[in-house]
C-alpha cells in the first residue's frame, strides 16, 4: 500500500514538471498529495508501545492463571490427603471390638510442604574514602544471596530434601459403640497415637 502511494506522488510530480510550472496546480492533485502525506506519516508512527502493552497484559493474565492453577492443585491435594486418612482410620477403628460401624471426618489446616536444598552465595566489597583533612576510612559491605539447588534434565526442578505432611486441624469420629466413657477414651487415644493432634481437637460421638 505504501509503495502505491509513493508511485502516485512521483507520477503527479512528473506531470507538474512536464507542465513547466506555468499552470496553476490542480486542487484535486493537491488534495491527493495531502492525503498521501498524512498516510505516510501514519505509517511511520511507532507501534512498539502497543505491542509492549499487549505483551504486558498477556503476561499479567498468564500470571493470574498460573496462581489460580497452583491454588486449585493445593486444595485438591489437601482433599485427597484428608480422604485417605479418613478411610484408613475408619478401617482400623472398625476392627476394634465394641466399636461397630464408624464414620470419620478429618479437617486439614495446611497443605503439604516441600523443603528444598538451598545454596548461599556471599560477596564482600570494601571502599577506601579520603576526606579534605587528609584522613581516610574504609567502608565494607557484604551481601548474601540464597537460591534453591536445581536438578533434572533441564536444571529447573528444585532438589527436595524433605516433605512435610499436611497439618491436621481436627478429627471427628462417629461410632456405633461410642457413648461410654471408656470407649470414647480408647478412640481418642487411638487417634492421638496416629496423628500429631491434641485431645481437645478430637470429637467422639455415638452413631444413631
């Protein structure tokens, strides 16, 4: 499109030279020249700001989607862990004499925590300064940068040294044989032995 406008302008200029400049310029030709100039000026305007704004918006959207995905994954992992603990506790308690049918509900306070190996990079620098009286002083600065150790084929996976299980917030046990002080105490003691949780966070109720 730009080449066509340039050819049109050159054609008009050649016509003017052939006329020898004796005739008054045609108004229509002047209008065409003016529009062509405006069009060429528009084409020369920088478009970098628009593309940068678009890239910035896209990056912001991708970041929000990534954070949302991480949160959904963490919630799903917590629910899966709680369900696994409930099934295993029900299976164990149902085998105890006198308990009968049992239902268990486990609530989770936090998700699984992975602790990675980190390395520290320390740097020291010193600067000698002189004042107008001839004195001098040395100013020292030090900084420490901590980064995770990365492994894997592409070197992008943090090296995990410990995995902490999700923290259990509370346990509810509904058992057919519950209701007596002795049985309730046995159930609470069993839950305390299996999970790092205080007795006041364990509730035992009799199944109807």
